[in-house]
C-alpha cells in the first residue's frame, strides 16, 4: 500500500472518529468537545496538505494516479459470471488531492468559525459531531474508486445534510426543509442508482477503472441509447445533489440550517460533489448525454440568477447564486470544458464559503436578522467582514484579478467553442444564457453589497411583529442572543470567526491559481487537471484497442494521433491552442469531437473575456444605477413589471408546482391505495368471509329442512314400527332366549329346505 | 445441536408449566434463560458453520452430509399403507447457508421478544408457554429438511400465534387472530396436498424409496417415478403445484393481494408478537419459496420469474404508498414490512446470485430492522397508549435517546448506506437489474426508495421534530430545574428509554450498523448456497437433465 | 370298538347322563335338580374317559362336582330355605320350550345321521394324554393359559365383590 | 345294528345334542335362576363332549385343550353367575327369572 493511500485513509477516518467521540461523549467533555472536532480536522487538513504537496507540487504530473482496493463483499463463484467480488478502494490523483485539501481546509475553517457562531447552543456538541460525519462522507466521495462507494457516501452526505439542515428541528420550517432536501436528493439518487445498475448489469463491477476499460473495449452489449441513458441517469445524481433544475428546490430551503453549515455543505463542498461526480464519469458520457447536461446547466444558471435578483434574505440570495454557479459548472462539463469546470468548482468553493461565512458573521452581529431590507451601513462597523465579503463578491461576479474571473471565463470560452463545434444554432443558447447569467450575477451581488454594507442603517424600519418572530424562531439562540440584544450594538465578530474569512478571501485571489490574471489555463490547476479522453467515442474503434491495451482511461495522451484526430481540425486549431498555453500543447485529443471543442474553446478565450467583462460591467452598472444612484426606483420597476417580479420572487413557482403535482399527487395516490387496500382488497377478503358465512347459513337451513327432514322421517317410521314391536319386548330374559332359539331353529328349517330341494 | 436449539424453548415451556402461575418473575426468567441458551447455541452453530459447503441439494452420493451441516436424520414415522406403499417420514434436520442465517435471526429475535414480553401482565404463564412453543416451531421450520416435518412445524406455529394475538391483542383482536389463522390455514391446506403428491413423485436415490426429504426433492433427477403426478413431463400439474405452493408461502410473506391480514394482525398483536411476526414469521414465506417452491419446480420458477417480480414491485410501491397514507404508526410500520418484503420477492425473481443474495440478506436485515421498528412503536405505545402519529410532535427535544434510536431505525428502514438495509436493497436491485427478465420491473421499483424515504421521514418529522402538537398525548410541564419536560398520563417509568428497552434495542442497532459496514459475516454464509441454488434454478442445468 | 363290554358300558353311562340330565330339567324340586346334576357330571366324565381324555375327566369331576355343583347348592341354599316348599320352581314358556327342545334335538340328530360329512382321521387319540396336555399348555397355549389364570383371578375378585354383604346398606 | 354296537363319533354327538337340548330347555323354561344356571352347565358339558369327540377322531390336541379351557371358564362363570343371582335375590327377594323384567323400561 502506498504511503499516500495510507495517509488518505487516515484523513478519511479522522472525521469519523470525531463524530463517534462527539456523538457519545459531547456532554462529558469540556466545552462540549469542540476542540476535538477542530483538532481532528486540523490534523486531517495537515495530512491532506501533505498529500497535496506531494502530489501537486512535488510530483507535478498530470497523469499521476495511484489506487488501492480490497475485497469488501465476496460473492463466491457466481454462476454465469465467475468469481465475483465487490471491491472498495481509494484512488488518489491530482483531482482527489486538490479536493481533499479543499474539503478539509474549508471544513476546518468552518469548524473554527462555528466555535464562535454556534457558541451557547444547547446541542453544541452534537453540531460538531454532525460536521464530522459530513466531512467523513464528503471525503469518502472524493476518495472513492468505484460507483458503489460513491453512492454510499453520496447518501451519507445526504444524511448529514439532512441532520444539519434540521439542526434547529424545533422550527417547522427547518423540519420541512430537511425532509425536502433528503427527498429531492433521493429522487436524484434513484436516477443515479439506475445508471449504476445499467453499468453493473453489463460489466459486473462497480470500479471506475474496470468500467471504463470495458467500455473502451466495446464490451457494452446494449445499444448506445442505453449508454446515453446511463450517463443521464448518473447525472441525475448530480441534479439532485448539486441542485440543478428541476431538483434545485431544496437548496434555498436548506438555508434553514446554521449558516456555517450552509457555507460548508450547501455552498462549498457537498453541492459541488455532484459536479465532482460528473467529472468522474465524464469519460463515459456520450455526446447526447453531454448535450443534456449542458442544457440543464445553462437553464439552472439562468433560472437561479433571475430568482436571486429579487430575494431579500441574505442567505437566499447566496443560495440562488450557488445554484446558478453550480449551473455554470455543470454547463462547463456539458460543453466539455472539463478542467475549467473543476477549476470553477474549487474557486467557487472558496469564495462562496467566504460569502456564506461573511453573511453568517453579519447575521450573528445583527442578532439573527437575515433580511437585507433591514440592514445597511455595516461597512464601518464590520470592516473585516466588509473587505472579505466584497473580495469574494468580486470573485463571484467575475471581475478580473479574482479567481472567479479565470474559472468562469474558461467555462464560457468552452461554451462558445462548444457552440461553434456543434455547428451553432440552438447551441448558441448555452453561452448566451451563461453570459446573461453573468450579468445578472453582477447585478444581484452589487445589490447585496449595497443593501448590506452601504446606505443608511434600516434596522429600525423593520416591522415589529416580524422582528419578534425572527427571534422567536431562533429560540435555540435565545440565551445567547438576549445577552447582546439589550445593547443593540452591531460589532465586528471575534477572531475565530474572522480568521476563516480572511483565509478564504485570500484564496479567492488569482495569484493562488495562475500567474496570468487573464488566463487560468496558464496556472497549475488547469495543467494538473487535463480533460480525460472519452471512452465512448462513436467514431473510433481504435480507442477500444488502446484502452484495452492498458492505457488508463483518464489519460489524454494518445499515441496514434494522426490516425484519429481529423487533420483539418487539428491543423486549424493547433496554432491557437499552442498560443494559449503549452498545457494543452502536448496533448492531442483522440476523440475528434472533444478535440474540436477544446480547440474552439481556446480560440474563443478572448472573445469570452470580452463579452463577459462587458456583461459583468453592465450588471454592476445596473446595480449602481438602481441602488446607489437611485436613478431607477426598484419598487416602481417591480410594480411596472409586476408579473415578472412576482415570478422571480416566488422562485418561478417551482415549489407550488411540485406541491400541486408530485406531493399532492403522491399523497392522493397513497390515500387512494390505502382506501383501495382497506375497502377493496380487504373488502374482498371480508366479502369472501361473509359469503362463506352466508353459504354456511344456507347450508344450515338445507341441513335442518332437507337432510334433517329425511332423518326425522326415518325416525317417524321407526317410531311407529317400534310401537308395534314394543310388545315383543317383555324384559324377561327367557323370552329373548326363546326368540333366539326360534331364529336358530328357523335357520335349521331353512337349511333343511335347501337340503331337500 | 439442532434438536437442542429447536426444543429448548419447549423444554422451557414444560418447566414453566411446573411453575405456579403467581411466580411471574420466575416464568419470565426461565423463558429468558432458554432464549439466551438458544442464542448461545446459535452462536455455536454460526462459529461451527463451514461456509464452503453449499447445501440446497445433496452432496456426493445423494447423502446430505457433505452438503448440509449439523445433520440429524433418524426414521420417525414408518407406516405400511398396503396398496399405497409405505409412508417413510424422517426426523431430518440440517442447515445450509440459507437456513443458518435464519436460525441466527430467529434466536436473536426470540430473545429480544422475551425481553419485550416483560411488560405482559395478563396470564403470564400461558403467554410464555405459548411463546416458547412458537419459538420452537419457528426454529423447527428453518432447520427441518423433511417436508413432512417442515409442515408439522409450520402448522404448530399457527396455533400459539392465534392465541397470542387472540388473547393478548388489542381491542379488535379476535377478528385479527381469526383472519390470520384462516389466511395461513388456507395456504397450508393446499400445501399438504402438494406435499403428498410430491412424496409419491420422488424417490430417495440412496434407498430407492419414496421420501419427504427436501434434499432429495431438490434434485430433479429424483423425480423418477413413472406416471407420478409431478413427474417432469407432467407440466400442467407441476405448474399447478408451483402456484399452489407459491400462494401458500406468499400469504405468509405477505404478498399483494394476500397481505391484508398483516396490518390487522400487527395492529392488534402485542409488541413482542409483532416483533416475532415481522421479524421471523414473514421470513418463513420467502424461506419456504427458496427452500421448497423454487428448487422443486425450477422450470416453472423460470417461467414465472417475471410475474413474481411484478408482484414484488407491486408490494414495494403499493406497500410504501399505503404506508404513506397511514395515521397509525404501527400500521405504517406494518405496511413498510409489506414494502420491504417486496424487495425480497423482487430479488428472488431475478434468479441470479446478486438478487438472491440481496433477497436473503434483506430477509435477515428486515428481521432485525423491523423488530427494532416494532419495539420502538411499542415503547411509545406503552407510554402514550396511542399510536396516532398526529398525537405526537417535538418528541426529539424531550426523549433524545429514543429519538436517536428511532432515527437510526428509520434510516435503516429507508435503506441508508452504512446500515444493513441498504446493502440488501442494493443487491436486490443489482440482481433484478442484471437479469434481462426483471430489468423493467427493477426500473419501476426504484421508486419505492423515494416513497420509502417519504413516509419514514414524514412520520419522523410529525412525531419527533417541530414542537408539541396541541392535541398531543402528553402534557408539557416545566420541571424544577426550569427546563420543559413532557409528561405522559399514567406512565410511571422512565421518560426516555429505560434499561430493559435499551437492552433490546442496542444489540439490534449494533447489528444493523455492523452489518451495514461489513456484511460478510452474514453474506459469507450465504454465498456458496446461493450460487448453488442459482445453478439448480438455471435453465442450463435443467436442459442437461 | 366292537368290544361288546365296551359298548355296554358306554350305553350305561350314556343312559345315566341323559336321564339324569332329563331329571335335572324336568323335576320341580331344585335340590333334586342339583343332585341329579351330580350324576350327569359323573356320566359325562365317564364319557370323557371313553374319548381318551382321562385328564379332562378327572378335571370334570374335580371342578364340576367339587366346585360348581357345590356352588350351585350353596346358591340354592342362599336363595331358599333348606327343604322349603318354595324350592319348587315354576315352568315358563312350556310350549315353545318343548317344541324347540324336540325340534332342535331332532334337527341335530337328523343332520348327524343324514350327512356323511364326518371323515375321522386315520390316527385317533389313544392312551393317556396328560403328558401332551402339559406340553401343549406350556408351549402352544401358554398365552391363553396365562389369560385364563388372569380371568380366574378377575372372576374370583368379581364374585367376591358382587356377593359381599353390603354393610352400609343396612 | 352295527351302527348301534360300534361306538363312533355319532354316538357322542347324539348325547351332546340331547344334553344341549335339555340345557336349552332349562334355560328357556325354568323360572328358578339356579336351574337356569344348571341348564347352562349342561350346555357347556354338551359342548365339551363335542370338543373331545372331534378331538379324538381327528387325532389332535386342540379339542382337548379347548375343553380344558371351557371347564376353567365354566368355573369362573359359575362363580360370577351365582354371585349375580345372589345379588338379584338381595334386590328382588326372589330368584324368579320371569318376574325380573326391569329391562323392559
């Protein structure tokens, strides 16, 4: 076993240890054991950082990959299949090591932050336990080398998400939200599970490596449509977990959970797991499946952005922006901008965590006020928060010199390239939606910054009953909140909440990822995470032989480039590709479609930068026009386009639609079936019983009148005969003897008559 | 060994017979000791079991030894029936992978049932005598390898169950008991006919005589009596026999549309009987299918896989939807049992190793998980004297340990990874999907996962989360320490789980978690038997005959 | 068996048997009946000797004469005072009785003498058979023998029980 | 004449038949229970003669053994019967069989 594998397993198990210790002993430990959670996560992050250092910095090899597995379930010699084992294992490659470091870092920061934010909660220890099991599950997803393990940890993050969303379970809204989140995820999960089943039913293995090798060898016996279906179904898992349209509805509600949880789970890591998973299965997605993914991503990005502009709750705005950004990532994967998508995943994780933690700090300082309409003028009171929050906002909006700028532009460039490669038409809708969403993002983030940090303080404008309610629902914090409440003083948060903000904001700067602020492709990240070669290309039978010959599917290097890549395309784009970065220079894509998209994407790089900068500038200008200079009154505008405004405010009415169709429908069917069960099925049973009873009664009367009648008739006959014969019965023994002898004698007589005749 | 594990409870019952009925505690302790001894024996059997021997059919030379383990085989009834030939019934016990897991499950659930019976106050002596009789009969069913012996145990089981529901049950107990009794009797009467037909169709290769031995029956070449009713060429009668047996077992499972006795029986039965009923008795239906129905008529099984699968899917989705609509917690759990047994049927219908392993493992897990669910329902019923979901709310704040265990049990039931139910459900789906026949059914059945989550989470929310309902079955009082507590009317015991309840639940929780993380202790015993069974059932083997 | 002495002696005993039996049946006095029965038993015993069954003959004398007859006499004495006039007993069903008596005897005799179905064996029983009886009793008939002994015991107890004085009845 | 002088099976059977007839007559006609019993004894003796006669002319031991058993059973029968008679006498103060007709009811 490789030492890195051993270390990664230690990293995986440490948060579980934290969970076990805290769930059983939190009440017996000083400070409810929060130091255990923080300490263990610190250790885990240390080890992860070491892995990161070894893999990314020291090895610096795009093809780096080590794997280890063990037999988890041994099914013996299965008839028709042969020896069959279900294996569990760990794989470490560049992506894994980056994700490990990212997850443990953010988790550590959130742990640290929570020591301040959650202080005084009655279930303080349990909270850290839940964070532990979440981190464990998330690391499991990151490290897993097979679909089954991913599915297991997938559900486990669902569980931890469920537990943490419902942490304040005494609130009905929290209880509703946790149930909604779990069920929406389950819907996605059954799709994912069916996708896994399609693959398993063909290859009898869950391992990525073996599935891809088999696929590349062309051993998929079903039609290509099944493969596309498998891809889309697996993507459904991502739809659920990453809150893509149409299962995005749970994520905004999930903000009922504590804010650090929102930062960790519902912004930075868990929701990104969907994207990570699609990246893992990227090589087996057929072009058709990718198209579906791209459109879903684009729709999600656009829809969530339109909703975000009208939300008033500070966390909801961020939630919808998360959905929108996840849409970007999914869009990126769909269009084939694999590296860019994952790049955006990481950058987004940091700046969105920063935003959420920042909003948490604001909420904490505002005594659990979440409505932006009653905030304002906080920048002086909370300078640290203001600076970090603004930095992260810039990254989210995609302004130059930030990490978000690089990653978002790479995705949009990929989208343009994709549209070009696919031949335009409807495919231009995808980059168009992307750019439009970028503008909306800039607008609503500008709105948020202004409403929260600038202008006048509007705390006093809040309607009283509303105000009261806000406290009421957070009664978990009542004791803590009241201590500050009397002062009504908004102040900067303590160091343990500030430090994470600073670290995360620092990680949102371009320099961490790339020396060139305009081009992420020059940075280490995109070099380390190259686009893998597809294993399902329809055009290349040679691929099969190659992959079967032992080339790992993740590798993009292909020996026989000339045979495979169409010369015109390669020639046309070779120069720009080389110009845009030597990272791709050595790689020539085996799949012509993939190659074309990547090269077109590189060609479109600057186009994307121009367009998106314009869009972002436009968005910010709009925000300034509306909120800073107040040239346009937002309320008047809202009245003017009231239907649209309501449409956005009510989140496109998705909740209502689902409520009316699926939930009501399910309940109606359930009630109907229950009625059917008690009245029809059971009714038949009882009816049969009644019939049998009726028959028994009929039988009884038949018995009494007919059968018994005959018996009675016989008895009557016997009675009358007996009256005659009674006379013969004297009761004297000797009479009977005489009769006996008479009978005997009559036998003699009979005998003699026989003898004579 | 097997005789001992089967008859230990009866011995305990005889001992109890000698104890005066006023000595309730002694009666309980005797029962508990018997159950614990049974558990020890089960552990010994588990440790002594060699997972490499396949079972299902006879080993080399037609001898059950070398294939089955812990075999006990002595002639039992030998009657000369003149023109009908002779009747040879054997006392034939033995275990293979399929039954050994069920033996362990039965021992476990019986012991927990005894603990759960501690609260029974009415006619304790009679109760425990019947209980021990039931425990013996169940165990006997799982280890009997002679069809006649199996049938005897099968019928013996009915009687105590009838009285246990009919005397110690809820308000509508007579109706439920009679329904249960008639339903199962209906199934078993036809089973008797098929059994006799089988006897005259099969010979034991070792002796050349007719036999009731299920081991001999599982090999199709032993159906060598010319012109017999179930001879291989007699397709129609074999199909009829299969259907009749299947219905007999399906009633026990219970399979839609024969399931309506189950909610009634569960709602009326006292908690320990519900535990036994759901934990062990339902398994007898599917066990009978695996042990008797399928290997004896493999070609009919093969032809009817699709139909069985459809019934499985109906069970899964129908049960889950019905559970969603229930207002009575126990009824909901009962319907969840129907739903979960649907997974077993679906896995069996797949006819491949993954599906069968999943089905068998699901049987084991459903035994432990549903036992847990019913115990938990019993806990709250003891306190509140109601099971209406609407009558609770916010319990998690006041009974944290109970809420935690409920959460684990509920999540185990909905198939959360890391808990044992997940692995079995996953394998059922893997198997059903891998089989060409049942693939469409599997695709529909996965909806059951969502509905399963829906009803469980919804009930969890309504009972445990949020705040106390206005018409809840308990009062909110402020204790001397200033904290709010709840108070159940006329409940004197501990508010949260007490020691006895923890003693019942903690082993189940531990087993559920352990088998969810590392399933091989149970799966390892199953695999070789299942692979053998799949071989016996596969059409390739049949065509070679 | 054409020895005339033998024949004569046979007829003598046959006559004793038949006539004393007739006297048993037809006399009105019970005591006379009983004593007449004594002769019948002796006659029959003598006939047994003719039939080579000497052991049975002895048994006949011992059991019937020594046992049963004494019992009968006791019975007579228990139920009637000795030498009472009430010892005379009435006759009942005289006509059907007589008819049947004649008819049955006649029918039997007619059967014996008209049917020639009797085919005596070549070897008849000769000499004493005591030893053979002992042997048969202990071998072939050991189970009936044992059962008879049980029967006797039961009869003994039963008789004692039935005939006991009912003290509480007083 | 030869038939009369040569004693054979039929002679014994004749005696047996006559004894049976007398016995039956006694059982049928006599009112005194004791005499009825005597009739029974006659019948038994008739049977015994038959057994022994057939046994002699068949050359086997079966008849002899049966005769022996009959005697034994007769003894038992006599004891029981007399006990019953004594009981009847106790109850009805009479041994008149014709007056005992409680079986009629």
